[in-house]
């Protein structure tokens, strides 16, 4: 496990930390002894995350940033490095999604999802990589989704960004290995966050939602155990394997899951 890393004593940058998986992950890392820089667009929400982080690790900081803006990302990472000295771990979690037929999507909505979910991860990775390569040590964690393996309807743009995360992270993993930098891709299932409160989701066969803290714990373990892929819950690896073997059956299952939310012929 050449790229395994102790969380205790590490400096971690978590994007999308104002709520959901990002908030839970930042708090979990701080409680394990990391110094955490929390990043999100919503400054007031970010302060709500920072308080429990500082209760566990007083040096934690908050930096407001829109990850879809590459210049803002560069400035944010520079501030983190200036204040905390380095970035050992990046958890690229910031994301936005909508339940909407693609025919009803707007250009602004498409651009926001692609620039935040996919380009935002690229911008953050690009900003922290030079320091990690120089120290020959680091961990890049990219939060994808089960949508990146099995794309459901009403989320076609979001699905595409999560597929893109997988391709980017896997390709990058080969490039950074020689520098002692590990990569992790996280595939959360339905999580108990505001994202799943949309009325369109309520019209689907709603699976049991899991706490964001469970994903956070899995991310911490992945960093410390050098895990390349992590599904939460772990059983969600089964449908993706079935899709490779029985694609037609899985597609019928997805269509049935969402049938009440789809247009009728």
C-alpha cells in the first residue's frame, strides 16, 4: 500500500463542504486528527461546518470558493497553502444536480452542472498537484456517483458529469502514481441529503437513503487503506457488474424504477 496515508496530521482540502457528504467528510477527517480546509460557495453554511471541525482540530479554516471558476480555485488553494503549509489530501466533492427531462434543461443549467461537477474537480486537482508532486506524496479523492455506472433518467446531464469523473480519475491515476500520489473514486448511492428532496425523485421507487456520515467514514478508510474505488453501500457494486454481463436486464430494471416519473407514450 505505497500510497496509503495516515489521516492524523494530514492537511485535507474538502470542496462542497457546506452540506451533505462534504460536510460529513470534513468533520470526520478533523475528528481523526487532520487539519481541514473546508470550501464551498455558501459562506454562511461553511461556517456551520467549520465549527465542529475546529472543535476537533483548532487550526481548520474555511475558504469560500466557486470551483467552476479556475482563477478562484487557484486563489483558494494558494490561500490554503499559505495558511496551512500544504495540501496532502483533496476531496473533490462539490457538485450540483437536477431532476429534469433533458428536453427541459437550459443552457445555464447544463453549463453549471458540467463546470461544477467535472471541470471543478479538474481545476482543483490541477491546483494541488504541483505541491503533491514536489513532496511525492498525496491523495486525490473524487466523488462520483452510482449514476456514473448506471445512469438513471431525469438526470442525463448529471449522469454525464459523473461518468466523466470516472474517466478523468482513472486516467489521472496512472500519471500520478510515480509521484507517490494515490487516487480514489467514490460511488455514493442515494444519500440522505437535500439533493434527494426533489419532487421528481419522490415519484420514483424510492430506495432507502443512507446517512452522509457513512460515506464520510468510507472516504477516511479509503485514504488510509489506499482504496482505488469505494461504493457506499458496498452492495451497489453488484448492479454495475450485472450491467457489464446483462445490460438489457439492468436497463429494464432502471426503466421500471423510474417509470412513474417518465413521459408516457
